[in-house]
C-alpha cells in the first residue's frame, strides 16, 4: 500500500514473498511439513487486493501441501485468544 512520498506499507508476508522472489530463499535446509498446513486468506487481504501472500510464503517450503481457507473467520482482523470451542 503506497503511503505517499515514496513510502510503502506492507505486511510481513508480502515482504518475505517479495524478498524471496527477488533474492531467493536462504540456503539452509527447510524441513517439509508433509501433513500440510491450512492458512486463512484474511478478509483485508482480499479487500486490499493483496492476494494470498501467506499461502505463497508457505508454498515455498518444499514438500508442504498448503490449503487456503477463503471464508470469513469472524475475528475482525485480530488474533483470537482464549479457549477453543468444546
């Protein structure tokens, strides 16, 4: 997101994906997660037309299936804390 005067604001995942695309990933070994991961595509990412950057970042881990959930989580852009539902 452009803030003016040549300044930009980005999320951590946008930043990591951008660096990885430009410079590649570090050459240290990455442990695969063969059981896979699920990532929520945040509503603000859709509204701001950012795309699924968190999913792009996770897909950089070799041998790791990534499932993207594109429905509203109902958490209003905050991290949920507390007890899980019974």
